[in-house]
């Protein structure tokens, strides 16, 4: 899914940022600014993915709720059918 691909890219960028941090020349202002821009972009992407994850989880919860409602309704219907069937007397034999 798109979410999984974006999540994998974000994870890779996080690893890259960690790796690049160890070799960052903190005395080079332009290098620090460029690194900080990458960190900011990473954070924005992470926030977007977290919001998407929250939305996906809400959709999953709603779907599971509907499945449970359907299953409960089906089970109730089957129970009512069995109850009805057991309370009916057998049909009398045909008379001649």
C-alpha cells in the first residue's frame, strides 16, 4: 500500500539522517541548515503518516464493528429460525 511504501521511505530517511549526523560539520552553517531542512521535512512526513495511520485505524475499527454487527444479526436470525422451527408442529399426514 501507499502507506507502507511511505513508511519504508521515512524509515530509510531516518537511518540516513542518523548516519549523516555523525559526519555533520557543525561549524559549517550551510551544512547544518541543509541538515535541519531534511530533519524538518522528515518530521512533517512523519506527522502526515501518523495522521494517516490514525485514520486507517479508525477505518479498521469501523469495519470490524460492522462485521460484528452483521455477524450478531446473522446469529440472532439463525437462533430465531431454529426457535421457530422447533416450536412448529410437524405437518399432519395427507388425508385420503
